[in-house]
């Protein structure tokens, strides 16, 4: 039973990825489709950032993750490189968790 | 020269992402085995499904005592956003037929975010492939280690890695946010998704941001600096 589910869900997830990539060129070349395609990852990734920051097991909530993300925003405003931003976020949250 | 430097920067960033993905892969492996999946089933998920949120949802349903078949829609719901990423990546990658079947497994949050953070088509493609391949290798090695190591694997949260993930996506989105349309769409998407979290099953709130991109794209003008 578990194997059936593993295979079905895995193949399904693969086909979902392939479906997006397989949109015909004639559709992709339309200017309106082009604009929507450019905006889709912006909308989804921003939503992902927000949901991963505020979602808890019990719905919405705030924990020490938010402190890490806030520190990351400051690092970005100071034009810190990508890896520095990640380390700042993780370290801020980790240190605060260790001392609280 | 400039292109070489950009490529080196992309490789460095990709390795950074892959490094924390290895830690999450290990955590996934441990959780999966604890949820009742075998080591081989656990590794099969990381190789074939290869999309973290869906994998965690899958083993979460199985581990929660639900029917294994109920884990299928949970995984698919979280995997659906990769379809939207695919629509964007189709234009970036320019792959067709067999090559799109090869690129498809790598269409996930991280590769899309790394690609759209770059401004030229060449750099976007490079970022997609380098991130995808290094992530695939380390995610799977991490999964295997976690599945075998079980409870010996530490909790990524003690290292603050749960904050590193949204911080990384935010950092990759950052250069796009100087465009007013992008900024409005990002704020709209984040707001709508957050507001829906308490009411909808995991996966759907993030998808609810897609209509905002649709409306803005159909009404507005093309954003500048979209890397075309």
C-alpha cells in the first residue's frame, strides 16, 4: 500500500513539473502569457516566504523564525551577499533559541 | 570576464542552498523512517518526487496514521506550484521534448528562485542547472544519511535552518523587487497567502497567490528588468 502511494505521488509530482514546462511555444510567445509567467514565481515565492515565516502547526503565529527573517531583511538593506543573508537569518534564530 | 565572475557567484550560492538542503534532507530521511516508511521508500521519494514540501506532507500523512492513499493528494497539492514555476522556466530554458523531460524534475522553488534572481537568459539557465544538480545530489545524500541515522540526526531548527529557508527565497526575490509591478504582486501574494493559512490545508494558501500574478500580468505592462 505504501509503495503504491509512493509511486503514484512521485510520478504525479513529476508530471506536475513537466506540465508547466510543456506549454507550447505558441502559447508562451503571447505577450500576456509572457507577462503572467514572469510574475508567477514572484507571487508564489513571496507567498512562500510569508507562509514559511508565519505558519505554525496551530495556524498563524510568531516565533523566533521572525527574528531571523527580520535580521535577513536588514542584511539585504545593507547589500550583504546571498550567503551572508542566509547565515545571518539562521544564526540569529539559532542563538535566540539557545538563550531563551 | 564579467560572465565568469557571475558564474562563480552562482556556483557559490547554489552550494550554500545545497548545504542546508542536505541538512533538511537528513531531517526528512529521519522523519520518513520514523513515520513507517522503509529506507528504500524514503530514498525513492527523494529521487523521484524531489520536492521537499510534498515529501514532508506525504510522510506526515502516513505517520499521522492516515491511509497511505490519503498522502497522495497532500503531496500533489504542494507539488502544484511547480507547474506554475514550469511555465516560467519553459521560457527561460527553451527546452523541448526529451530535454524538457530531463529538466522537469529540477523545476522546484530553489531552482526557479535562483534563475529569476539573474538578469540574463544565459545566467538564468546556468543558475537553474547548477542549483538543480547540486541540490539533487545533496538532498539525496542527506536523505540517505537521515534514513539510516534515524534519531541520531539533529533537528534543523536548533541551527535556525527553518529561518534560513524563507530568508534565502527573500534574498533571491530581492533584486526583482525594485520594479513596482513585481513589488505589488509580491506584497499581494504574501498577504493573501498568509491570510488564508488558518482556513485552508497546506499548499493551497501559496497557490492562492497565482491569481494575483494572473490579474497583474493581464492588466499591466511588462515589468522592466525581467531578464528577457
